[in-house]
C-alpha cells in the first residue's frame, strides 16, 4: 500500500512539472495615446516567455501573437489602461 501511494505522489509531481502553458492566438490593440515603450515592453514580455509575435499592425497600434495564458495575464494587467486583448479567431458572415 505504501508503494502505491509513492507511485501516485511521483506521478502527481511529474505531471505538474511537465504541465504546458496553453498557447492562445490573440490580438492586442492600444489606444492612440499609448507610449511606444508600453507596447515594446509588452512584446518583449511575450517573447521572453516563449511566445511569438505573429504580426505587427501599422494602421493601428497593436500586434497579434501566440502567447501562453499565464503570460497573457501579466500583459493584460500592464496594458489594461491602454487597450484591448481579444482572442484571434475566424469570423464569418452569412
């Protein structure tokens, strides 16, 4: 019985250690008065955490990225006064 408990404990540790942060595709846009330093800082935070900037927009301030949910939470906290974060998905019209 002790061996079974040990195996369960070991499996729990292993599963927690290899848990992967789920990547999401998002579009992050900023208000016109947003300092470029804020945008640059958010992009760097995403890249440092293993995310990828997939596109930078020129007609509006913003970019799209693939980023982990945990990183997305920290970026949204820093940019909540400056813009919006929305999931990048396909939109159809009928």
